[in-house]
């Protein structure tokens, strides 16, 4: 089977898993969700996040703004208001800021909001603590809502009900995410799709260690937010074309990115606790052995010998997906 068909098959498989497990684990997932919200209250994680996560490209902004323009033909100049939900350190908020007169980014984590405020370079952009499920804004007041790489932590039904309440008629929502990246060694000249399929397979082998209720948010990402699209309470909704982002990263950056993923943080914690229970103490060598990021990198370095050079760089390829709707 071709690598592309492998990926499609894997997606279908995870979609099925997602549907079948939904009702059984919803309660446990709610507990995980609130733990997740606390996760971003850890200052170190917020720093790792802002250092190693990719910035969206202007292409993503243009695609979303073109969608908004197509739904609001009358607008001249800047739109009134943008709301970014789950804004984190404000990476995407800033990208869209100059198209709007007023911009608000909200996030449940005070630490993320502090980080966003530190980096804010616009007077008309404000950040505040807030919940996706209870938007503190008037009915019919927002032109565009964006949410980037965050909706898998929300109660999506409640978030969408609120989003469509606060949107102006004709206003739009764009819920954006990205799949775990493929790391292609810079000197590699072979078939990229084959590398992507191989790394997906290696990635999935780690997921076996993850408890079911933790998987739910990952599965939403793997399904490219199909749940968000399905639950949008309007007929006027669609997927915008996927976009690819590419970054040249060192091994250090790859490891930093992986350690900023909550799934990796969780697996490392789990492995760490197991060693702790067995040995009573954990040495630096133990920590190196149990780090999922290092394990993963070493496995892919076995497949692609170019990566065994400590100065090797990779192209980190991200597939960005967007589900959008208009009120
Ligand atoms: C993976 S980060 C994405 C941050 C940012 N949008 C970006 O593009 O990098 C997910 C963010 O969603 C926030 N979050 C999780 N659940 C939330 C909720 N129910 N309401 C608002 N924010 C939430 C987290 O605190 C975290 O900052």
C-alpha cells in the first residue's frame, strides 16, 4: 500500500476509534481537560511552548481573511473585532492583529496571558483570562473568532454555542490546528510521503502507552477537528485547504518541540513515576533513558542515518488544517 493510503487508513481508523470511545470516556476526559488547563499554568511549560512551537505563516492569515471577506462583502478597511480563544502566548493573535480595530485574546491560563502581555506590541490588542465555554462578550459583537491548536481541550459544543452567539451575522469562525510534524533530514532526497508514513507509524507505537482518556484530545487533532466541523450549528461551514509549513530545525529544537507536547509530557511523567516506584530514586541517566522525545529521535535516526550526525538539521513539516463557518 502506498504511504499516502497508509496515512488515510490510519486516519479512518482513529476516526472510528474516536466515535466508538466517545461516550464511554467522556467523564474521565472532563477530568483530564481540567488537569490540562492546569498544565499550561506551569511556567516552564509556557516558556518551552513559546520557544519551540512553530509560528503560523502569513498564508494561514490570508486564507482565513479571504474566507471572512467572502462572507462579508460590505466591509471597507479594517474589521471591528477579532477574538482569539485559547490564545496561549498570543502567537496567532499578533499575526491577525493589523486587520482589526480591536483584538482580544483569551486563555484559561494566567501564565499564558502573562506571557502574551509581555510580548504584546499593539495598543489595540488586549489579553485576558477567560473560558472558551463562557465567552464574556455581547451577542453579535465579533467579526472573526480564531482558535489555534487549542479546540481539542475545549468542551466543543459549549464553545461553539458561545461562539455563534457572540459572532455578528455574517461573522466567521476559523478553528485551526496542525498534525504532529514530519522531520525530514535536510540531506534526504527520497520520497517525503514515505518518511511521513514511517514516522506516523513510529509515533503511533508510543501512543500505546497512553491511557484511553488522555487519547481523546489527540484523536480530535488526528481527525483534523472533524468534531468541530460536525458540531458547528450552521449549514455554511467547510474545510479551508490544508497548508504546509516548513521550518529548518536543529536536533535541540526537535527535542524542545516534542517536550512541549502535552502527550510527551504525560508519557515522560508516567515513565518517571514507574522508575520511581521501582528504584525509589531517579538519576540523570534514568531521565535520559525515559525521555520519549529522545527515544523517538533515536528511532528515527536509525531509519535515517543522516540524523546520527549531532549537527544534523531537519525540515520540520507541519500540515495545518482549518475548519471554518459563518453565522
Ligand atoms: C496548545 S496551546 C495553543 C496556544 C496558541 N493558540 C498557539 O497557537 O500556540 C492551547 C491553549 O489552550 C488553552 N486552553 C485550554 N483549554 C481552554 C479553555 N477551555 N478555554 C480557554 N483556553 C483554553 C491552554 O491554556 C493553552 O494555552
